[in-house]
C-alpha cells in the first residue's frame, strides 16, 4: 500500500458534541480512535515517515526505530508494515501486555529498556542503538521531531472547518507535546484569538497513560548528528496560553463521564474531558474543543470503567482466538458467529464460543462478508445441542478501522452484538463491539473476564 493510500485512512475524524445539559459553553471532541490504527498518534507517525522519505533519512534498507510503549509505536508499526518498512520499538518493561500484543501482531520487533532507567529509559536506549549504527536506522525521534507537531496543522484545519470557525478554546494532553502544540499553532494561524491550554497530570507519580508531568518527566536535551536538540514541547510551549493540571482520580472520573454519554475512550481522553469541563467557567459562551486520543480497545484488560458500563463478556483467550482467525483471513474479510448464553440483561450476554464460517461473497471479499444461510442453520443447531445460542456476528475490516459500514447497518439485527476486528497488514490492531438501537449502532464495552473464564 502506498503512503498516499494510507494517508486517506488517517485524519478527517469526527467531531462530536459533549456539551453537558445546562452548560454555559459548548464542548466538542475529536474522536481519534477513527484513525487507521486507532489513535491520534497515526497523524504523527504518518507525518514523520513522510518527512523521512522527503529528506532521505528514511532510505531504502533502513529499519524504523522508536522509543514508545504506546500509540506512536502502534501507528509506526501499522503504517510501516503497510508501506513495507520494518519497525523496531524500544519499550519500558512495564508496558501493558495488550499494547505489546498489538505491536507484535502489527509486525514490530519489541526490545525493552532498563527497568531502572526511569520514564526516559526507552528514549536513551533508542538513542544509543541509533548512534551505534545510524546508517541502519530511521529514527523518527517523536519527542524532538517537528514533523510530529506539523502533522497537527491538518488537525487544526479539521477543527476549524467542523466548528464553522466558531472554536474559541482548545485543550489537549501532552506526552510529546505534538498534538497540543501542533494543533494550537494551526488554530492560531486560522484564528489568532483562540486560547489554547495543555493538559498535564497533577502528580509527578501518576496513572494517566500517554501523558507527562513536564516538571519531572520532560525529555532531556540530547546531542544528535553534532547538534543539540530540545524536545518539541520545550521549544513550542510558548504557543500555549497555559496549562491545566488534572489528577489521576479525576481523569478516571472523566472516563466514566464520557461512558455515560456513550463514548468509550482512554484515560488521557478522560483527563482532556475534565479539563474541557473546567474551562467552561472561564469561557461562558465559548466553543471548547478537545481531543479523545484513543478508544476503549487499548484498555479492555485494565478495567478502567465502572462495572455498569460493560456489555458482552468473554475470555481473553477467546478474544485472541478470534483475532488470530481474522489474521489468517487477511486480506479478505473473515466472518463467524458468536455463541453463548443470555444473562438477566439482553445487552450483557456471555460469549462462550466463536464459530468460524466461510465468507461466501464472491465479488468483494476484501470489504464485504456474506454468511451462507445453510452455515447459519448448521451452527444454530450445533449451538442448541451445546446449550448455547447465536448471540452475534464477528467479522474483520482489512486495513480499515473497526467501525460499522452502511452495509453493516443495513444488515444488522437489534438483538445481536456485532464484533468488528481491524486487521492491518495482516496483524490485529483492535476489536470493538456494536449493537443496533433505534436504527443506529452504539458501541458496546467488551468485558474481558480473564484468560480462561
């Protein structure tokens, strides 16, 4: 796949209204989980690869290396694999199992930094590997690469267009600083009166993954290719009008507040939403825009939501089994039936088994699935004999986000769960569940109940 084709799957994400009833200001949010690999970091990953190709630093035969335990690594792994560039990720050993699974599934090599090296240990190890043989590597260097910021000029353009130019305030959490500073510069270029604030953890020891408490975690100045380099946050923070500090506890409250509105997003999204709510008192009548950097799929195993929000339950092993099957189906869409038992609530079934069926679509197997009615009846009988029933359908989206299509909507039944797995470059990137209600799909939060049940 060419980079121009990949670029069509990055950006142009929805802007949704998250204004609470009775609010004195509007709150809107960019849903960045709609990007190719499921996060805002796809924008930076694509931008840094494009710049590397343009300036020759991503030369033929070189391998991409980056220090990250999260979404930038996943974005680089997915885009690198689709574009034909191998990727090595340097991650801290405490990186979550699910992110490591996604990185490896997307084809990345993962090596670990020293557990005692602190928050910048992975950066230091990546730097040492690169310096040892710079001709072997392309290092995007996300914390120092201005292409990270520049990628968000497009984010700003989208926000300005989607609000009809009415945006008055922008708030975004800082990790590298790329989103906050890049979008701020772009918005102030379009409308100088926009006030922009970064969002940081209130504590130096915090649990808001993907963010940095800059007073204690800011990246160090490094020397590379004979020149000193400061981090992009340090060099660009003057563009900001201030910083909002959000505690870990409040970020988790933000996650649940989003869930109450039917939006399942990650911890940094919760922090951003709380920050936007706090801006309301400062900006009555304003139009506040923030970012939801990623979605629920990166946090299913961590149980970050209140129990009442969870929907269909299944084991981690079964979830992985489905992903592995759809990887084998790539680049075609795979499909199968979800078998299980109902609980006291129809929206909280327990999925016990996945029955693979053949996609009989002969004309468009890469982007459509069709289940033979005879297969459906056969599986239905087998399920009944086992004391189970068909509770839903699972299928894959090759090289496309796991969002329902119009075809999915047209064929859906209201009493079913619909699992969609994104398979990019042959590796599973994410999986979501959807349920039809009142003619539209709503996301269901998958309840991963353990390794075996």
